């Protein structure tokens, strides 16, 4: 079982590996898809409306369900966010912070697009 503790936010300056995840076309517009890196499920979001990409752990810390890639994305003020499809806990896509409750924050990861491919940054 993958625990929340296995996920650790990676800052852009700490990236040591850019993992080539999938072509841009594999990610639905204004939605998410799940990728796997070394046993970790990572939710990658193609936020077309903002022309931004985000990556977070796929594991919702509430009931430890691997569901966040299927969450609805939107904005709260200026903050891009994802709502868990199960019980609607909402998290910032930028910081991972839980925006409406007491659940712990999500780990977040840098994303870059190169030659129509999506790369997610990790620290090995
Ligand atoms: S499992 Fe995500 S809010 Fe409950």
C-alpha cells in the first residue's frame, strides 16, 4: 500500500529526473490522467483554460483513494484547484494545500512540455 508519506513535493530547483510521461494528446483538456513513476501514481492535469499543467499525487489523503486524476479542476479566486470525485475535498494544484478542510496537503511536482511530450520532475 502506498501511503501519503511516500509522496513528497518536488520543487522545480530540486528536480534531478525529468520523467517522459506521455504525449500531450494522452491528457484530456481541462482534466487529468494518471501516470506511474517508480510505483507512485501521479495525477497530471492539462488545465487548458489556463494554459497550465500541474501534477500532484493521485492519492486523496481523505480515504486514501487513488482518484484525484479523475477530479474536477477549476479555480478558487486565482488559485487552480482539483476537487476529489469522492467527497469533494479541494486542493490547490499549485501548492497542494487543502482549501476546505483538515486533510493534509498533496505533494506536487513540476511539469514541462517538450516536443509535444509531457515530462514530470522528480528528485531521485
Ligand atoms: S476520498 Fe477524496 S475526499 Fe474523500
